[in-house]
C-alpha cells in the first residue's frame, strides 16, 4: 500500500505535501475539505496513512479522524495543527491519532512519521498469527496485541511451528505461555492429533511418574487397571510440559530419555513403548541458574533449549493493554448481558500505568471484576481493583501521559491525570464524599468542584 490521503484546504500547502510524499515514492489523494475526505473514507478507500489539518471547512480534522477510525481502525492518522489549536491536537491523540505535527511543517519529521506508518502497516499485515481470519482458520487461541515485541514473537512461532523442534517457552506467570504452545501445535502438521498439557508444578512428586508414563494393573496398591500416561495419550501429537523446572530430578532423567530415544516403560511394566510426540516446555524460572545450583539437569536443559522463546511481561508491552482491555470487556460484557459497556479514558490511563505483576491473567481478572461490579454504562477508575503505585515504571507513565509541548504544559497534563486518579481512589476507599475529602486533605466543596471538573460521577 503506497497511497496517502492528504486533507488540506490551502492549495499551496497541499501541493507541497503532495510533492514531498511523491519524492518518497508514495502516491496521494488530496481532499480540500473534511467532508470530501470523510466521504472517500466511508466509501472504503484504503490508505497507508491519513495526513489531515485540524481546521477545515465543513467537517474538521476531528471528524476526519473519527471517520478514518471507523472505516479502518488500523490506518494511522497524522494531525497537522497550528499553535493556537494545540489543545485540539491533544484531543485528537486521545481519540486515536497516530501523531501530530505543528505548522510550519517540518518535512523531514513528516517523512520520518510516514516511514514509521509504513512499517506499522507492514507489521500488521505480515503478522498472520495475530490476524482474526488466520486464527479462525487454524483454530488458534486469541493472541491480542500488535506491539513490536509481540509481532516478533509471533513471527518466531510461525517459523518453528512446522518443525518437530523442542521449544522452551520462558516468561513470568500469566504471560500466556500455554496460548503460544497451543498456537505452535495448531500451526504444525500435528494439528489434527492430540495436544496434551500437564502442569508439572501441580502434581505431587510421588504422582509425577504415574501421570507422565502410566502404570500396569497390579503395579502398586490400588492399581486395579492399566492407566495410560500423558506421553502415551499424546502419541502422534504434542505434549506441553508447563513449569518443567518443577520436575523432580529423578523424573528429569526419564524425560531426558524420551527426548533422546522416544521410548519409555509404564510403572510395573516390562514392555518398552515407542511414542512419536513433539515436546513443548514452559517455565517461569531461570533454568540456567537452576542448572548451576544443581536443581535442574544440564543435559536436559540443553535438550529442551533447542528453540528458546521469551514471552515479555505485560509491563514491557504496554501498547497492547488497550487492545486486551477491549477484548476482555467485549467477552465479559457479552457473558454478563451488559451490551454497550465501555471504559473511561481515566480508567484506561490507570490500567496502562499499572505494573501488572500477574500479567495478562491479572488484567483479565480485573476487567471481569469491574464488569460485574459496574452498575453504570461506563467503567471508571474507581471501579478497578488497582491503584497508582510507586512501582509504575517510567515506560508506563510515558504511555499514560502526553509529553508534547513544554515542560510546564506536560507537567500540568500529568498533574491532572494524577489528580483524577487520586480522587477516584479516595472515593473508592471511602463511603461518603466527606470522608473522601478528609482523606484527600481538601474540603467537601473543593472535592465536588474537582469531581465536576474531571467528569467524575
């Protein structure tokens, strides 16, 4: 895709912009009004990006932005603005604009933004693993996000999936390691054979061998019939050993044998059983450290570390939080018969700034709880079971706060966000407004005025 939409009513500036983008090998449609641009977008014309002025005859740049987001949510919209309309540009960013550029136009910066837009669009189209139609066709679990780290991860998954290589998925608890393991299986030639998952941390040490390898009738007290183990049940397919770092050392030796020879014996059995199974492993531990400290076999580590994949924690890909919030909100609003339920900008800012030690699982639980408890049509910050804390990282604050303009302007915007969140937290923690005002160290009248100012109910 090489065509842009330029929306500018001044002919000289529109001509300059057209020449600029054409010098980069791009093409451009030029609309002299917001009404024309909105009509083209509504007709389904596809663009690499939209570059629009804010002040336009008829429909303004905000209307163009809204139509662009409605027609193609993936299209980046760059807003041009004069100094007098800087507040409107900030509003546009909140509505989903990709970036804004002040007049007079810095051509080099505009071209840099357009190159980034092209990279953004290419990543979205190349990253098949995250596309809805690709997920449905291959029965993949929902993997939500389009951050560069997630895109890179999904591309690695696509490369290794068609092979029989052992994959070690590493990451903190709650990052979705099993989702990616299932995606590897569904993208592999084994997709029509079993996918068997076993959580090594959830099985008592005395039962691990029986779970993995099964037993023969009479092999121990209570063994009244033959039982097949997970490896035998996964024959022809894939076995997923979650939290493999929790396996006892004795069992690690037996898993190593299966990796090397593809055979084992049931407990109490003499016959050797051959299996054709692909092994995927996951851990939230640092296995290299465990090897040095004698808790994990070095030879097994080398066997399972053929294709290591690290899944980043949610705090390292905060740009995916909004998409995950929308995904979970649609699911739970549907399940709880609350159509039209939305989430406020202040609540989103809080979610983006929080560190999420429990990762995606914690975010999912948070949205489910808020959906259950919210008795209005909008989830506010006070409905969430998270509060601003000192652990919120610099990256998260950068994502939550608009840093454009001068230091004083950025500081004022940050202070307003903190003020809104602090008020919402005080209201959540207390029973009355008077109690909240006391907690905040202000009068009830001041609290009421600030609640009205921030649109807090």
